[in-house]
């Protein structure tokens, strides 16, 4: 059991406790008959089990005191937890300031980002001989033109993304509605079906184009946004897709706040006339670098979503957007810098280039702001390419100098990231506790997104004797394994995984397969299953030394 002080965060308060005092308080609770308050005893018992667990990976906050920190999220246990916290506070050495942000290195290593800005296809056909590049010490941003021909837009996007990748960009961003003109009259015409994922080529040519581009570029790709049609609900969404350097879909975000404005004499635009709003904050994990928060255009006006993403450990907020000639000069740069300043993170805004021949006139001026709220790279309104270099030290320096993450007062105002649906994912141990209420069926307490990796040993008996039966049986068992591991009946296999299973099943048995299984929420209205699991293949040179699960029988 650790001998260092332990910081426990629960119900928006920090408590510093001593392990011995915690043990004594638990024993006192049991002896004094508090066993009837099972939640209280469970709460203390859980803390003790964490402290004594040999598997617990304690994280130091790198201070001279070397405090261990635990976060307990117990929204449904608030009354009981508050009682026990008061007891702990009385017996604890001291209470601590309200600082539930652990400052770890959010950005693991330097990252070069490129913003790709698209507009009128007709315009770029006329101007494609003209290539404007604005270079600075921070790099290069890409500005492209969007038109009515989807195939032309996708082809041009591919050429610019590959150009950015050749120049060293590891993360490339496209603008809002990059595959079509922007306007309510275009959303339904250009909409594509994305679910169930992955869609067919006919259902979503943009999905397959983005996947192929990311794989070819060997870079992370934020695919701006495209109009999405959900067949089951008959609704349209403004949706962003994110792909890994291997071409796998790793995240999607539906625009949460719809662009509905009416400025007399200037502009009237109502996305809600056609589109429906999404209902989640999207965090994207880039294993090589860290986490980024993804939102679309008008979402940037709502600081709560940015704060949630930042407090969940994001080093970068990405906003594909399309501000106009009224709101652009007023608020585009201001909002980007404000979100960077509020949260002390990098912010990237990617706009279409300006095309005065189009029905919607975009502002352009794609930009990157650093955690100091300085614009370190910015495009003009025309086609150009700009990179920005993101440095871990910049985040650390500003947070040390202006330590707002240690000064927030969640005893005075609520913590927007403390919602049970979202959890808190920082560099600490996080436990989500909940108690079922009899007679009531509420939202599942299972985390929105959980990802685990397994090495599966598919035995000969799974495949069968005939090679024609091997792959189907293997697929069946992988589905069954994912259902058991994640507790979901809806299991979806990545196409690359399916291909790998068929190839391996034909070549020989037995074989080991490394898979990554992600449990996600199904946000489709009327969906029978609220959760689904997505299974992807993980390429490893040698599975030896990795924990293996054996599937021996079908």
C-alpha cells in the first residue's frame, strides 16, 4: 500500500487522506453498524482495494510530495459519498484546493498540422495553375476551392492532402462540407449514408475516398464534414469523419449546434430547416500524439464543449467551419483565440476558401492559435497551404505561468465535464460507480467509448477441416468473443479485419490475431441496441509476449 498522501476527487471536491487513516475509517464504519449503508462501505472499500491492488498503476503528479491521485465519479451515490467525504475530511490531515485537473504532458511529441480549405471546383479548375504558398517558421496551411462536382472535389482534396503529407504533415484537416457546395438546398442532394459502418462505395463515396487518402498519405485525416443521411430516422446531419494513417475510421462527430442566424440586412441562414443536431462531445485519440477535441463551425461559439474536451485531456481543438463575410471578420479569429485562451490548448479552424461566384461566401482565413491565444499561422481568402508546428513545451509553459487548471472553483460553479455520461479521462485512475434504482430503467452506466486490445488464438477446430468453412467460423467466433468481452449484441467488423481473417483462414490454421475492440454508443433513433462494438485488426510483428485469449471451439 502506498505510503504517500492520496488525493481523492469526488463530488467536485478534493480530499487529502492518509492510507492508514482510510483503513481505520473503513474499519470504524463496519464496527459502528454502517454496514447497512452499503454504498458508503462500498465507496471506502473500493478505495482500499485500489490502494492494495498490485495491478494498480499509480501516477505521480511530479511534485516534491509525490501524491497519488484518484478520481471517483459517483453521480448516483452523491448523498452517501458526501457523508463519507465529510468523515474523511474530519479525519484527514487537510483538505486540498479545488484543482481536479492533473497536468500531464497532453501532447506526447511535436506535431505538424495542415488545414485544407476547399471551395468552388469551377474556380480551382481555372486557377489550378496558380499555387500560392505562404510559408513561415510555423509551417504551411492548405486552402482549396469547393464546387458542385463531388468527384472533382474528392480528387482535388486528395491531391492537396498528399501534398501536405509530402511536406511533413502528420495531421491534415479539411473544411466543413468539403465535398459539396454549402447551403440548405444542397444538404439532401449531396448527403451520404454512413451507418451501418462501414458503408458501401455506393452509399458513401466520400467515406471510401477519405479512407483511401488517409492510407495513401499515411497521416491522420479529419475529413472536414459531409452531409449525412440516416435512413432509419430519415434525418440529415452535418458529420465529420476522422481516419487513421492506416485508413481506419477512428471517430465521427455530428454537428451539435446548428447554424441558425438572422442578422437583418446582412444574412439569414437556418441549418435546422434541413439538418438535425448531434448529441455528443467528440474526443479523438491519436495514440502517437494524444487527444484532440472535434467540433464543427457554429459549435465553437459554445465554450462548454471546448472546456469538456480540454478537461478530458485534449491538446488540440479542431473546428472545420464556414463562417461568412458577416460573422467572419467579427468573430472567426476572436473565437479561435478565445477557445485557445480559455483552455490553454491549441485551436485549429479550417474554412473553405472564398468564392464570390458561389451562393454562400465563406470567410476563409483558416488559422491555428497556440495556447497563449496567439495566431501562429493564418491563410488569406484564396487557395494556399500553411503548416503549423504544435509543441508540447508551449502547453506546459503557459499552464505553469497561468495555472487556471489549479484555480477553478467548482464549489462555486458546476464542472461541465463532471457529467456521468462523459466521465473524466485525464492521467489518473478513474472509476465510475453507479447504483441501479428498482423499477426504473435509466441510461446505461457503461462508458460511451471503451477500447481494449486482445490477441485471439483461433484454434483449428474453429476453422473446420474445409477451408470454405474456416473464415466464416472464425468471423462468427470473433463476433461472439467481442459480444462477450464488451457486453454488446451489435458487433461490427472492420473490412480490413474481415479480409485478414479470410486470407489467414485459407492459408492455414491455427493462427493468432491481434484485435482492437471499441464499445460505442449507437445514437441512431429507434435503434434496438444502445451500444455496439467495432472490431479492428491490429498489425503486430510478433504476438509473443502479448496476452492471448484462446478460442478452441465453435
